[in-house]
C-alpha cells in the first residue's frame, strides 16, 4: 500500500526534530568551524590510512564537484593530502595529515560528549527504550527489498541482515548466552563442559565489572526469537575485545553474525579504542569468514593445546580502528 501524505509528513517532521535536538542545523558542527557534511568526510578519512576519493564519494553519496572543492579546502588548511594511487594511477587517494587527525579527535570527542549529555538526561529505562527504538528504525530501513512477485523476472537483493533486530541485554539473556554457548560448542566441536564453565566466568566478570561507558553486549533477534549474541569488553585503555559471538545454526547466512560484529566494531570505534581484538580457533570457519569481511586480520596462531577435551588451535585476530 502506498504511503500517505500524512506518513511522509510524519517522517519529515521527525527528521527536523532530531536534527534540531542534535544542533545539526547550525553553522558549525559541535561548536567547530566544520559543517556536518565536512565532519562526515573527516570521520570517513580517519577510518583508514588512505581512502580512494571515488569510494569516499560513493560512501557518502556526495556530488563529485562538491567533494572535490571540500577536499581542496581541507588541503589548503593542512588537513588532507591527495595523490594518485600507487596501485592505479587513474585513482586519486586522500589521507588525513597529523593536523587532520587532531581535528578528527576534536570532532569525535565533542560529538561523543554531546550524545552522552543527551543520554544522561534520560532515566535508565527511557534510555534503553530510546536505544532499542533507534535500532528498530535502523533494522527496518536496512531490511532487504521485498521479494519480487512470481514471474516478474526481477532478482531478489542479497540479504544484509534485514529483519534482524539487535537490542541490549535483558533479564534472562545472560543465562541463555551461557547455555547456548555450551550446547552449540558441544554439538559442533565436541567440547566438554569446561568451555561452558569458561563462558560462565566471562559473563560473570562482565556483570561484576561492567563499565557502560566502554563496554556493551547485544542480543540478535529474528522473528522475536534470540538467534545470536556478542560482547564488547575493555582490555586496556586502547584495546577492546570482541567475545562470545554465537549465531543459531538455522539462521546462519541471514546476516546475523555480520550485524553483531559490525555493531561491536561501531561501538568500539565510538568509544575511542584504537584496536579491536578477538580470540577464536581454526575450527570456527564461518566466524572467521565474518571477521575477515569486517576487516579483521589474523595476527597470531598459537601452538596446539589441550582444552575443553579437544586439541585447540587458537588464533588471535585484530582490527585497527584508527
């Protein structure tokens, strides 16, 4: 059924309200000389050592001339350097200078402070409602396009986690995480109860020492059913660790694991960590593919060790966030 004029007006009204709350319509974003669009460009450039300008334009959906003028202004201000790609002379790459990274750090710090102030004014339950609602908006708008009618000849768009809802922990979730980890690893890897005991200790440590400023956990739901989980915990001031990623076997391939890992990466980056690390084993091939797609790199292979009633080939993977 087509959307009504009232529906369209309601969404536009919400957009105006939200941008007004965050102060995005002013001349400078978070009390800086930079507009929101300029801040987005700086943020994207800060995610990697260098970025192809074409890829940057596509990622932010910017007009080529507008982006070119912006980069030229950044270059004149000493924030950005541009040059031809060493791999393909037809492509131009851009990178932040040391001054540019200082500007990014300022924008990132003030943006986080602004959001923290907004959230701190809400009671705990209202804050959870707000965050859950925002995840719902994202899940619905990020859902795959409806399947084409039979005989239409149109190919369905590949799934990207559409229909998967991520939410914060609720009562009963921690017990489910321990139980499903124990059951899944026993069924799929033959591991004994020692692994379930380890998961129970990890969960207990998370609860007892949880710092909401720099640690979080998510449950994935599909059709109202818990189908996955992941934790992001603090290792030290610059490093976060992704832990306890699980996905129910009957939902693998639906984008659940990718959504959970992406959320963990986004959270760790927003908290200012420099890197995100994780430990897995060579047996977890589906999870290893998810990590590789998210940009993680295998940095260490352990010698085989006897753990959980099995010979375990441990691996450490890392993702640079800055």
